[in-house]
């Protein structure tokens, strides 16, 4: 490639790399929000069972 095209190619390479990183961030964002559908019900169940355990341990 001619020397004059090196700057343009470097800019194009930077744009492609930024697009790739944004794709990775979108994928991770979807995984993290999907994890909430598992994490929140399990956490709430754990809190309910902890409360039941506290009440039962005070009664007996």
C-alpha cells in the first residue's frame, strides 16, 4: 500500500476494532441481564427461607 494510504487504513482499522468491542459489550450486556432472571428469584427464595428459619427457630 502507498504510504499516503497508511493513515486511512489505520483509521479504518480503529473503526473496525471499536465495532468489534461494541459487539462484545452488547453480548455481555445481554448475558448479565439474562442472569438477573435466575439470580433475583433465587435470592428472593433464599430471603423467604431465611425468614421462615428465623421464625421457626424462635418458636422452638
